């Protein structure tokens, strides 16, 4: 069993930590629960890689649900080497798990669900904003790394360019490129939402991006 100093925990109390770490010597369990999360660029000694969104990095986590609550544990190299899992293979499996959970939903549908109202496509604005996250809506911003899903999305709008607005570590907003929109205006919107609606520990960057798929 790995001692507590070999992992980083998040969103868990002491009782849950003990139950979860019982699986840390089980490579099958690790590969089933490993996925990718995003955070601001940091100097943490965790298993991470640069992200093609400036100022953001991707990192490996073990993610699951216990007693109705979501949890995640940041992966460190010794956690994988202890059970003989190579880093490149871990990243491949993490991307597979992330891709299996990716959801892209129109903003109008998201808002109607929040209000408990029937969805009507007229609720969507002319700008085709969508929310991309995972099925748990927990640490789901990394779904933006699912390039296959993004290609499928952009093809519907006959473009290969995409606006990306980092809402929080849990989700992002995306929209097909529209020359009537300005990146500076979208960045200002992200900054304002961060300052007024997003907890500091859940913020990514204060800007929007344009990416090519």
C-alpha cells in the first residue's frame, strides 16, 4: 500500500481517502478510473503535459464516485510505477476514458434543464454556443481534449475552427467560428464570469481561444 505522501487528494474526507487508496495497488482499477483534467499552468510535481490552450495544462487524475459524491486524486509518477503502468499507456487510457464520457450540449438545452422547463430550440441564440463536459459534470473541462468529438461538432457547421471559452475546471463553452464575433469580446466575457460566478480554485484562464481542428 502506498503511503499518503505518494498521492494528492481532492474533494475527499479522511474516511473516503482510506477506502479509495485500497485500490492503488490494483492496476485494473487504476486504468478504469484514470482520466484527464485541466488546471492553470503550475509547478506541481504531478503527471502533466502542456495543453494547446495557452496558460492551461492537462494532468492525470483518478476519478470516481463514492457515496453519491464525486472525487478525484491527482496522479504522481510513483503511483503508476508501483503497479507497472507505463506513462504513455496511462495517457492513452486516460484519453479513452475521457472520450467515452464526453458530452456536448447546446447552451439552450443546458439552461432549460436548469430551469426545469421543456427545451425549445428557439432558446438557443444565433451564436451556437454549446457546453462540453463529461457525464458527471465534474472536472469535465478536459473534454476539450477529445478532438474526435470536436471534429464531429465542427463538421455540422462546415468549419474547422472553433471558439473555446473556459468556463471552469468542470466545463467549457464552444461555438463554431463566426467572423461576426471578436475574440477580445469573448475574452472579456470569460473574465467577467470568472470574477463574478466562478470560485477562484475552479477558474482556468481569463481569456477565450480560437482553435483549428
